[in-house]
């Protein structure tokens, strides 16, 4: 005696129902995992410094002269092609006066 399966829940063409045995309206655990949670995106320290460099009234040339950081290094950092050491960020902060925001702080 041959049994015929319905097409409901079939997604991979194998002929096997993915919803067989589940109650109507009940979602699988995997479906619950795929729902992204809405969280506020935290801003990294690098992003805070990049924003400060871009919004500063000084040119990168002037920042370079005042901090001793090569202009090319500043450019690579702003374009996310390089990172800066904490020592370099400290020197940059003498010119920019960035107020660091703690993760999760309001």
C-alpha cells in the first residue's frame, strides 16, 4: 500500500515533509533562532575616533603636525585600513578631546 505525502512544508525537493508530526501553528526551535533580536548597536572606540577626526575643524595635515602621527596613518585609520595603538589614540586625543562612551552606558 503506497502512501502519498502532501507538499506542505516541502522546501528541498526531497519529497519529505519538514512539518510532519508538528502541530499546526507551532514553530520549530530553529525558526525561533533565526529571528534577529533588536538591540542598540554599540559604537566602538575606533568608530568614536573616526567620527571625531571626520567632524574636527582641523585638516588631517594639521592633526598630523600637532600630534606627530603621519598623515597617511590617519588616513588609513579613517578608511578602516589600519588600527591605532592606545598610545597613538592618546596623542590624537590631545587634539580631538574625544569623550569616550562606555558600552552600555546611557
